[in-house]
């Protein structure tokens, strides 16, 4: 793990180089960078240019001081807009400048201004945009006052620009931050999202809603041992699953919105009964219609395949998928986009899920060309992820239907599986080789020492 230092420690070394070694400011900074790099220090959060740091601090201090006079802040004043633009300018330069702005109390100041103008629809969008710039990659700043302000806006505002900006900020606050996700969940954001999906102009911020749904269901905060991602997904599904399926049907010809709806759906279908609920709401028909209608759009195809894989976790829904014609559509997508690792990975995952514990489905898939599609994926893509899901797909297809082994062996699958990335997917490749009837050495990592155990 790389070492880290504070901005103050870095500044002190630069200052000592100038004062003690009579270096110029530029030479002092360069020497400090070399020293810390040699020691294995990560300078990713440090402003290494002293001149730029001084300029940033002076400008940010001036803006924050003027905005701190909340009572006299006029949203119509050009100076107000200029100050917000200046803060955004520096924050957009990277995390070190956001850390500097945070230390100068930019967050507290902006939240106070936002609280004073919660009911000014549309006019508070620049404040929300500035907060979003400040907190991108730096969500630790969010406090209860910020949560209250954002929840109030999405609960009461009817302005689509304000709603979109607030939703984007909520998404930013939830990325890689489990506590922030729980704060919003405790404010029953799942119910608020349901109301927003019923908004007559929800198409104007539907993408932002879908991104918030996905952000609330992530488990990406390495600092937290326990995640409530599954519970958040459950709450969101109970309230919004049917509505999202309805919207999927409404917007199935809008290739800009469809991937986001599918992404949101796949993130909340985390239970067996939710798969059935999507099926009952017509989700399968919509997904297959989208696959058939937009065969050339990679992103749309990838999201459709991911959703099919999720739904195939339910055996009854899996059967409905196969009877509805999912097999030829997914294999056509893999053939058309065989050069895409995204589609190849998603397609092989679908095959693995559809063939699992179902020799009948495996037979249908192979009859439709699954063996060729999987072999093409192994030949073209040498990344561990594609090789892993391709190996898993082969194993699931042949494990309960040995008559299908010849379809793979005749295509040279043995050599391909033996040449996979051993570190990434050797266990899956060995399982596939074993079920194909190929020669494979199964190692015993621990054999014991033959010594009787004593208490």
C-alpha cells in the first residue's frame, strides 16, 4: 500500500528546500516530488505546484467569503454566478483542489446558501452543480444538512432542471460511500423515487433516477465491512419494479434511455419473486423486442443480455425466456458483436445461466449455435473475465448433456481452455475440461501430513 502525506507536509518540505537550500520555488517543488516518489508516497491528493496552490487558495477563499454572507446572496447577481463558476473551475481540476476547497469550508457555505433557496425552482441549479463538482470523488463531505436539503428538493420541486441536478448530486454522494447510501435510504428515498417516476415530465430526468437507483444498490465501499445493498435493492424493487417495466415498454425505441432503465432493473432484481414480477409485468417481451429492434447498438444489447442473465436465476422465468425466443436473439447479438468483450462476456453469462441444471435448454442453445459463439469468444478475447464466463458456459452446457461434448471438442475447445489465463480462471477452465471428458490434472492443494491430530 502506498504511503500518503498531507498537503501541509508537502508544503513544509518545499518551504525548507527554498529556505535551507536556496532553491527556486520550481526547483524546490521538483525536488520534493522526487523525494516523496522515491519513498513510495502517493501524491495523487497533493497540489504539487506551489504557485497554482496559492492562486487556487486565494480565489477560493474570496469566493467562499462572499458566499458566506448568506442573507445578502442574490441568485440573480452576476457576481454570485461568477463565484460559483470559479469554485467549479478549481474543483474540476481534480481531487487535490476539491480537498483544498473542502478545507476552506466550501461545502458548508454552499449548503447554507442552498438551504436559503430551497424553494427557488431552477435558480438553485448552479449551486447544485457546484456542490456536485466539489463532491465528485470526495463524498465524505456530505452531512445531515446536505441530506435534508437534497431530500427536500426531490420531494417538493417540480422543476425538471432542479430535479435532474439534485439527483446527479445524490448519485455522486452515494458512489463508494455506504453511510451516505444508508442516510438516503433512512429518508425513504425509495418512496420518493416512486413519486418521481410518476412525474408527468419524468423523461427529462429518468436517466438520473436510474443512475441513483444503481448507486443505492452498490457495494463498493472498502471501508465498510457490512453493506445494506441487498436491502436497498429490495426496497427499491418493491416500490418501483412494475413502474420501471412499464417505462421500459414506453421508451423501448429510445436507445438513449433504454440502457439506463435496464441497468436500474438489473440492479434491483435480487430475489426470485422479483424475477417473476418482471415477467408478469411484461418485462421479458420488452427486453426481447428491444434486442430484435436494435441489433447494431452495442450498449443496448449488452444491457439486454445482462437483464436476461439476471432473470434466468428463476427456473420458471428461465423456461419462459427460452420459449419466448431468447436463445436465437442472444446468439445473434454475440455473432454481430463478436469483437466486443462486453457483449461476449454478457452473452456467455446468459448461456451459462440459461443452461444451468437444464439439459433441454443446453440442447436448444447448441442447436442455435452456442458452441460456435463461445469458441469465438475464447479465440478473440484473451481477457480473464471473458475466458472465465466462457469456461463456465461450456461447463453448464455439457455437464448434464454429455452428447453435446462433441460439438465443442470438434471446434478445438481443449487447446483453448488449456491456454486461458491461469491466474484469472483456471478453476473454471478445469471444470469445463473435466465435464468435456478431456484430460485434466486436478491438484490437491492440501493432502495432510498423515499425523494424528491431538487436542
